[in-house]
C-alpha cells in the first residue's frame, strides 16, 4: 500500500499563486510513488482537498473550490468536515507531508508547527529555522553570528517612519549613501523590492513596501553585483550542496518578481555556474547555514556577489519549485529527488523518539 502524503500549498498573502504552481508541480511528481493528497489553504488558512487540485489550470478558474472537501488535521489524521453542524469523519492517517507554502505563516513556521503538533513527518525545515529565516533582519543577525558577510542595512518599522520619517531618511542617507535597495522584511519572491537613487524615490519605495508589510529593510545597493543561488538538502544525515548559479538581474540590478515569474528572463547561453574561490566560498556558506540551523528538506540561500566579495542576502526555506532546478537536469530526476526527500522524512519520523519530563509539580501542589 502506498504511503499517504499531504502536499500543502496556498495560504494567505502575496505568494499564494506561486505556491499553487509549486504545490501542483510537486503533487504530480509524487503521484504514483505515494498516495498524494493535495491540501490547499485558503486566504483564511482553512484547509481543503480535492482531486481537482492536481491541475494548476483549475486554479485559473473561479470555481476551483467547487466540490472540494473542508478538512482539519487532528492527531496525525485528516478529517473531513461535513454538514451544517460541521461534523467530521476520518479521511486518512498521514505518513508524511511536504510544505509548498511560500511566504507568510506557511513558510515562516506555521505549517511546520501544524505538522509537528500532529506528529506528522515533514520533508521541509522545522519550526525554528523557518520562523527565523522568514525575517530578513533576523537572517542578517544569524549570518553575522555564523561569520557570513551581509550587506550593511537598517530596519525601519512603519510606526517609526510615520512618527519620524525625516530623521530616519537623513540617518539612512548618512549611513548607507545612495543608491539603496528597499525590501519588505517578511516577504519573499522579491515582492515589493525597489532601488532608490534619491530621497524622493526612497519615500515612494517605502510607501509601496509598507503597503505590503509593517517592516522594511533598507540596504546599501551594490552597483554591478550579481545575484547567485545555492541550495542544500539532506538525506540520511548527509548534507548535499548544489552548484552556485548566477540568476538573472534586470536592467536596474534587481532580480524582481516580474523577472522571476512573468518575463522569466534568462542569461544568454543558459546556466551560469560560478567557479574557483567564489564557488567554494558560497557552497561553504550554504552548508554552514543548513547544518548550523538544523535544517531538513531543501533550502535555497541567495547571495549577492560584487567582485570577489560575497554577501548572504536571504534564506528560502520553501524555495520556488523546491529548487529542484539546482540539482536536476530533467523532470524525471526531480521526481526521484522529491521522493527521496519525502522518504527521508518518513524514516526520520519513525526513528525519532519523543522526550518528555514529568516534574511532579502538580502532584506536589495538590498535597
């Protein structure tokens, strides 16, 4: 009998549609190897499942929820809710899961916590590194603690900006100089990212970013930099690191949402892989981040390279398409890659031992 695996995607926030693409892709690759249940979270984090959720085309139509079953997780089981009274009946017990929720609570530890609470092995990073890496400011602090360089920057809260925006902008210009790059703190997929060359552009970029998030990161912009991706995963306790690959950057030096998902522009001549000392340094940093943060599943780390200097930019615990393209040349290889990640999680779940301590405080208090 095939193992039952939940592939979860969707959720609240700007990256829901990208998550649908990754989720349906993973569902179809794992189908046949496992009994796959596609689980879609709506914008209110209510969970649904449907055989129609295997088809990405279905999500382009307004009726994609038609016939879907409302479900809940409880004790490692999925239960279907039915009737006006929301009665429930068991649907299946899960052997494992794969997180394809990009951004927000989905990538930031919420899905990991849901599976951990239910004792379901997850082929994705656990709660703590997921939550920390969803915050760009905390990611910088982690990188510094691991002696990995980051670009000089500052965090600005929307509340503070409203109260003393003029002072903050003067401080930013003195400390960072123009041009600067503005990023929402808690969003991925380069949503809301912009380069500002003067105070007017900075104010406009901050207004746009604060429409998406209540905190932003302002960094010194590296003129002539390259965007480089490197990923890692683990099987049987062994960490495997991809090649360091240069990503496309648009004319103004921003590898933004439009370039990633709409125009899908690529470098001429195909993939550009780094060599020599830069390759070695980036792959070493990636391995360090993965191992020291106790990651599992596949994680992509994004870097900025200027000349011979490397700076860690972001850590993506749920990368687009699960970063299979950094490890596989063909879709058939991606199928084996995803299956191996899930199987490793299921095996770890079987071997894991729950540790608990009884303090006796309640017994003492009642005497």
